[in-house]
C-alpha cells in the first residue's frame, strides 16, 4: 500500500513539473498588462495666470478594455486620490492637505473629467475638481501623463 502511494505521488509530482514548464514566455504584451505605473504632470487651476505645475505618480489597474481603477499621489504628498474610469471618463476621490491660517487641515476633493489617449501610453486628462471645503475654491486641472 505504501509503495503504491509513493508511486502515485511521484507521478503527480512529475506531471505537475512537466505541465508547469509550458508557455513560460517572460515578456508581457503591454496591451494585456493589467497593472501599469503612471507619471503625470498636472496644471491645477490652469485657467488662471498663477498656475504652477506639479507631478504625480500612481498605479492604474485595467479591469477590461473599457474600465479601469487605480490611485495616484502628488509628488509633494499633499494630495492622494483614488480614480475610476470608464472609456473616456474619469472620476476621482481625493484627500488634500491645505494650510488654513496656522493650522493644517485635510480637505475632501471630488473630480470628474475626460481622458484622451494621444499616443500609445501617453494621455491627457481635463478635470473639474470640486472641493468639499469652504476655504478651497473649485478649479480646472489639466494633466499630461505617461502609462508604462
């Protein structure tokens, strides 16, 4: 009985080893990659003369051909947001650190906008950002990003 269990275990181990070696292509096609890092240059409040650029880094998770989700954070770590999108639209839920007088407060921000792919992996986003606070004004954001 013990020898037959050893024989069956050895056969199962050999079969698993043989089939595990099939289709081991190490390169991943970028169209089939589900998780992609992103880098963006953002222009907050670009409709005014006093806008300054900032940068953001994040992760984009492709659910299917039309839908995606992910997160990003500004390089100064003052704004962190979760993004969701469908086809060309994008929604964001963010928390931003703002200075009110001598006090630092966290403000909820909501964004919605459109995204357009200029080249393969290069996109632009225009969003309207709503502030959940009375001290912070709503603004338009223009972003140019690269998805790897």
